């Protein structure tokens, strides 16, 4: 009965903010009768791979609805790589992690547990700068929380602040996907820290691993009748966060000794079963249980097209299966015109339309690549189609199921959804998704132009309260040494204590304070001054637009610096812009210590991607509104002489842009790499190389 349609349920969800009587809603319409199925073996070519796939053929539909392509059965026929074999043998993410964590005689875990622990929200790391020759590495653990939409209640922040003080390295880090990271946790403390986080109403499940990661959302808590699309986006973000939660009990067994926690996961309140959205304080355990029941119904609703796996094949995970997804999976939700989240970098982008008629769905974005390996590349998402509200959950499930069944499980470097979309082409990929949904997808609706906003500074929420975006360079929340240095940890804690505000982590690693009553604005301003936190008007635009990954010394993939060196690089860029007469101009700059793209460098106007101990690959030409990838301009650009590599780019932009408003990234994209290279070859740099190089 759960397979009888969703035409009523989600219209209720978005129009009235309700999930009332969801089970009834799923049965509100009559399905198209399913034709008899016949199995046939076919070959599907994916690059050099030719895995054999089971394909379900069906007779034409019994009604006049448009014909649907053949249904691809969820049968794994590829040879699994070692990580997929490990997942399959892990008993739904349990072993050998259980055994390795119980061994407190060691400070590390095995390689298989290292990969398995990612699903639990943690990475094993070692500090390269603390390595001693002949001694065991100084292993520690990074925890990444699941923070849907970046929302962090004030009391949760205070818990995390205490944990980083007592068990971490005395700082917190806001990630580029609006989540928290705590670094420096020892193996012996891991269980206590994770359980404490869960007791506080949060979790680390979904922070990492080959599952749906943290769901992104614009960091603007707008709540007024003039902009209802932001409310709808919050509901969709919560649905996306919960619809793809792993169903294994391994998490509670390992970290909470199997206990059911009394805490409530606060983000679920955005999809209430009845009534309006409640505050965090008013959202009760009974409310959560009702929402969980509704989500379970939505998750397990089986339309008979291969999305939901049979219990005989996957008794625990109805969507993921026993091997979970081939690779990590990312979803972003936004509203028409607001690209504060970099929506095109996601496996799935959900864009709520202004008229609330439904959403446009984007697919196939992703940025990770490998230097010198052209079979890996950064890719911006394509438009899949328009989806009315009632069909959105089934379409999202279908896309995930397509990746589950057809994503590359043999070569991990090509396992992301972007490679499947790229190989098939968007039209063939759309047809494949339609074979799982059982209904056709309409073309994407026209949308108004994208704009980029980081939502920093003061804004009206629309419900009588205010919110204020605070710039946090590279997301590092700490009390920096020095009388004039920012004391960010102390500031956020004091702001919460003084005003009762809550936080939102932004997609650019900064933090928004929300739920601020107008009479508390002066209090926040005074606290910013007291703790040396700059108002946004005092932050250099180049710094404000920048991002960097953590890189050295803890990231095992980093080949050079990022977070620690970007402030210096930004000083050099600002000085160079001043030198060539571009004082006051702004450029979106991003930096990563390796090509995996965690700080989304390939979307930036100018980016530095580590390719050597003291060099970077320079990328240029991304859009200032984040709608396209740039291109590689120069390999092995030496840090010591970076001004000479950049000066011709800035001079050409100054002299040849169409008008003073043409952004650097748009100019580079318009003139192209060949013209820029020719200009640079003939140019003689004049800028000095600065002493801090």
C-alpha cells in the first residue's frame, strides 16, 4: 500500500508545513498497473569497463501515460574494489571497528577500520610535525558532525566548545559543507566524545563515508510570508538529511552501548507532523517520533521499480544496500536565485522555485580530481528536470538508487555520480532515472539569474528578529594569541550567554548568529569589539570571499599548505592588485593542499591547488556566481615568485575587460586560456616579490 503514490503527501508538507497522516497520503492515489517483468542480460559500456547488468524489461503501460524505459534491476555485477568488499563484510558497518576500538593498548586502528570509521563520522589522522623518527605516529582522530543546513543551537555550541577544550586541540573548525570538525581527539576518548555529542541532540553519522553527507542550505534564516521559499527549502533540507540516514544499529551499539537516547535531533522540527515549525526548546521527543515514523514511510515506500531493495537482498538498508554507495554523496538545497551554497558542486542540487510549484533538480556535480590523471576531473552539475513537490522524494531516491546500482565500484577514483552522468550524458541519465521512478521528468523550469551572497553582516529575518554574519577566516574558531587578535571561541560563547542566540555555519566557513532580538543588536556589536571580531565592513573583500581546506599538518592527502598559508597569499594578492592599479577590486580566491577540492577551488575565479611542497597549480575562470568550473592555467607555480605568475593576469584584466563591472572570472572565461597565455608570455612583470613569500 505504501507504493500507491505521493501526490498528496508532499503538497501537504510544503503548502502547510505538515507531514500529517503521511501513511494515508502515500495511498491517496491509484498507481499505474505494473506490467509483467522479464529479465534480460545486457552490456552497458562505462569507459573501459563493460560490466554485465541485469535489466528488467516490461510490456507497455496499461494506461495512456508516457512509456517508461526498461527498469534496471539493483543487481551488483561489477568486481568490487577492496573498500566495497570491506563494507560488504562489515556486518553493516560494525567489524572490524568494534574489535579495534576495544583494543586500548594501541592508539590507532587498522586500515579496514580506518575506512569504516568514516561512516561513523571520524578520520584517523597523525600530526606530521610531531612525527619522530623510529617512533609510532602520533595518531589522533578528527570528528565531523552532521549539521543539516548548518544549524547549530547555542547549547550545542557550548557542548562542542567544552569538548574541544577538554579532549581536542582547543579549537573548532567550520567546514565548507556547513558542519563542525573537532580535531585532536585520542582513541581512548572517542566513544565519550561521540556519545556526548549524541546526548546533546547532534550526531556524527553522515559526516563522512560512502553515504549522503551533510546537506547544505543558504545560511539565511529568513522567515516571512514574502519569502516562503526559504521555509520550503529548510523543510526539503531536513527531508534530504533524514531520507538517506543509514538504518544500521551499529552506531548506537558502538557509541551508546545500544541505548536509545533521550535527546532530540533538533533539525527534524522543520518537517512537523502537525502544526507550525517549533522552536528547538519546544520540539519534544514525541514530535521526533512522529517525524521519524513519517520519514520511514517515505523511505520504504516501494513503487516496484527497483528503488527499494527487497528485504531478502538487503534486510537492513532498503536504499543503500549492504555495500552502501560507491562513493560519498552530496546534496544541496537552495532557492531560486540564491547560490550561496555552490549548488552546482553537488551530486544532487534541489532548487525551490519562487512560485512554490516544485523544484528544479540538478545532478552530477563534484570537484575531486587527481593531478596528471585526465580520467578524473571537476564537473558542474547539469539540470535533470522539474519535479512537483509530490514526486520529489521518489525522484531523490531514484537518483541515489541509480548511483547505487550503476556507479563504478571497481575504480574508486571514478566512483562519484558525476562520472556516471558524464559517461551516459544527461539525456541517457535522465532516462535511467525515469526507469526507476516509473514516471517521466519534465524539463527544468526557467529560473531567475543566480546571485552570490555570503549573508555576512546584519539582516532582518522577517519574523521580528535579526541575524548577523560574522567572518571566520578559513573556519577556524579559536582564541588567537595576542592582545589584538580575535577571540572567536569566547565571542560566540559570550554572545550565546548574553542574548540566547543560535548559530548557522555558512558554506564559506563563516558563522551566522540568529534569533537576535533587536534590543540585543548593540550587545552583539559590543561583544564583537570586546573580543576583536571585525564587523564585515572592516574585512577585506578578498579575504571575505576566500576559502581554504585544513591541509597540513593533519590531512594525510595534503602535499602543501592551505589554511595556514592562505592569509599570507591574500596579503600578496591585495598588494599586487594595488601595485597594478586595481585597488579595492575583489576576486574570489580559494586554496587547497591537494587536488581533491575540499575548499571548492575549481569553482573560484582564482584558485591555488597544491601540486608540490612549495608550488601550486593555478586555476582561473570560475564564475563569481559559482555556476561553472574554471580551468588549469599554470602548473608548478612557485610560491616564492607567485607575483610574477599572477601579475600578467591582473594587468590584462585591467586593460581589456569589457567594462569596469566585468569580474575577473568572467573576463578570463570570455577571453580564454590561449589569449591569456600569449599575453603572459609577452609580459615583463614589474611587481616586487614580497619579503613574506
